[in-house]
C-alpha cells in the first residue's frame, strides 16, 4: 500500500468506529439529569472530506489541508423522528461556521452532512458567526438566531469587535434565508433567542444588551423585547430584564439565554448560562429559571445555584472550566435532551424529563443571597430530614 492508502485507511477506520460508537449514561448522579460517558460531537466527527485533499497525486502523504479545532455550541431540533444539531465548528484558522449533524438517536451516532451550512452573504463586514439557537416557531418557519461578529472599526485594538444577532430561517435545514440583523437600542447584542410563539401578535426575543463585546457594562441580564415584523426585526422599546445579574451569584459577570424556552404546564422553563469571574478567568455554568405562560416578562421560579457545572473531563479544553448551552430538545413523550459544550472544545448531552425539570425548577429553593441565610436554609433542610427520619 502507498503512504496515502495506509494513512487514509487508518483515518477512515477511526472515523467509522467513532460514528458507530454507542453512548451510555455515566455514573454521575444528582437525581435531576443524566450525563453520558462520551461527547456527542467532537472535532474528530468532522468528515474526512472537510479536512483532507483526497487526491493522492496532489496529497501523496494524506496530509490535513484544512484542519478542525473544535466542535461546540449547538442548536438542536427534532424533525420527523430524527435529531439534528446545528453545531458551531471552528477551523484551525479560528473562523467558525455552522454544520448540520443528524442521528436517529439523541445521544450518539451523529454524522455531519457533506457540506457545511452556506449562509447568504448579506453582511459585508461580518467576520465570524457562531452559537445558533434554533426555534420552531408557530408561524411555520424554523429560525436560527446567532452571533454575527465584525471588527469594531471605531477602535484600533485588533481584539475590539461588535456582536449583533443574525437571523436566518429555513424549512428543512438545507435552504436558509437570511433576514436583517436584529436592531435594538443596545450597541451590541449576544445570546439572543426567539420565543417559539407569538406574544400579543408579535415576535418575542430574549436578548442580552451589552455595551462592549466582552463586558456587559450597563446590561442588566437576560432581557425581553418584541418586534412586529420578523423580516424587519426592530425592538424599539426598552428591553425588560427578566433574569437579572446579581452580586456574588453565578450571574455576577454576565448571563445569557441558552436553549429555546421549554413550554410546560407550570410555565416556560429557560436553560441559560451564568458567568462569574475567578482567579483562573471567567467560569461559565448553566442555570434554570421559569417565566409565566401568558406573560414571558414575569419571573415565577428561580432555583438557586448551578444546574450544570463543568465536571471532570468537561473542564479541560480551549477555554477551561466552561459549560455552555444553546440547544435542547423537548420531545412529545416527555424526554428532554440538553446539548452543552465543555470548555469550548466538544459537545456533550444531558438527559432528563419534563416532569423532573419542573420538579427541579419549581421545588428547588431560591438563593437567599447571604451566607448567614444560606446556612439557615440548609439547617432547616437538615432539621426536616432528621424529624422525618426519626419519625419513620
């Protein structure tokens, strides 16, 4: 065999084994959700034809020409009994793009389509795109809302950027129509999610206004605003804060909407991310809150603390100690699958149910905000448990 044939055979066997590998629940337990042993998507899941020149005459050593660095933050949707992830794929050149991975299972077997998503090029200053949230809207379209990043031309600092919310829509994840970027009063927007239903006849968005590309500045948290026409998406009113940032909580530095909110009998459950600063840098975790079914601006449940935090091998990667979600699937049978990235490097899944998610959201106590009150709260739980055990 030639060097090309030997190397191609090795890479092909490893790729086929990876796609065929079955996933299973890990030993992790908290009663709320299950973690899984393997990530559902990694850079190794990128098709061979994305990376290698397959012609032995022009690539005799079977050498990577366009490498893949990471596969991470993914929108998620179920269509016709199949599961689809629209993942952020980052090349070795640092540019991100979207690609669709498909599987018959929500936890393994995901395989990318041959071609990445080719977005209409309607924003000439746009340099990078990432973190698409997918919303199956009652108007019949599937919308993707993502971060559209460009260089801040007013600032000579090469790291200075401007983030806006790009919007596309599709019926089949293959043909994408690009709509204008969302316009709000804020100079920058990130982590924007479209609500799946009309609210008083309007399109509703969960936003995160911020003054700077990294720092939120005057931004107060996860916000809410509406627009009349999705093809001219302009939020004219002041956005309403529904999940605020707070001192000495997991949302202290910033927070943002994650997956499209899940409708339950008790309210809309939101799976979001919170960020705090540490000596080792920003730490991203996932948290949950709920809003009223009829009034999405009304916060009705706010369980204390983290829902998913970086655990074990999830903590290691390009940006360590980070978990981030922008996709979840709530099935008609009550199953829920939450897709989250570990350390901006690979994509994991956690599984739960609507019933467990409601139990967690509405029965977990709120954060009492001060250490002394947290101790009281925990002591009350201990006392109730002792009383119960002693009276059995």
